[in-house]
């Protein structure tokens, strides 16, 4: 199994790159941070997950070994394959994914193709104990339900999912206007 590659970027094509390692080109499916760093002709080191099926061998590349470890945790959840796990990395980095798992934020996973609500819940249930306590597990999304506009607005200011959910929990009151919630959340986050 291939676990690490060190070479030169030969070609960048969509969500994959071809990495030239001493004259051999390896096609590697990559996360967004890898694609951003991959410039033709530049050196690149990648931690690799090798996925073998009867008809196909696929390589998935990451800049950090901790990203690879998270990827392996994600594909360890039944119903989540390597391409779906890579799609999760396309909507957030390692800290955002772990934060979504720890805070049981199923809405974070909504933008992932081929990953429904049930699989998002499975990810949270199965991985929560690896990254946080299951005692505060809340899969009904009450802290996010009805607050999607607030979340989008606060993400626009650069806050993380964890910061946003903490703020919403602390400032949200029943019947409160969205603009008021955003103002109070910004004030809370500005402390």
C-alpha cells in the first residue's frame, strides 16, 4: 500500500493531481487545501490513503497526517466511502469537520453530495466519542434549526461552526428576530 508520496506536481485536473515521483505519475484525488497548494512544477509531499477495489485502485492525498487519520475515521463509518469522505473535506477543513462532529451539527454535512441526514447522524454518533463527549449529543439540530440565516451571516464574518453554535445557544431567545440574533451573536463573539 502507498502511504506517502514526495514529488513534483505534473498536472492539476479537477479534483485530482498527477504527482511525478522520479518519472512515475501518480493520480491522486485531493482535498481542497492540496489543490490550492498544487502548482505545476512545484514540489509536494502527500500522505496517501490507498483504496483498492476489484476493478480500481484510487489514491487520496492529504498535506497532514492528521487529515489522513480523520479521513480514515470517516470511511470507517458504515455507508461512508472514500469519495464521500473526500467530499466532506471539500466543504470544510479538519477543525471544521471535527467541530461539526463534536457539536452534533448535522446541517454542516448537508452540502455533501451522496451523504444524507442518516449518514451524517451516523458519522456524529460513531465519531463523537473520538473527539468529544457523547453526553451533550443532540442530533435534532435544535440549536441550528431556524437559524440557518444566522449561521450563514456569521460564517461570512469568518467565525467557525463551534463559535457560531456557542453564540447561538447563548443569545437566542424564542420569538427573537434574525437581525437581533445576529447582533447579539456578534456582540457575544466580540468579547
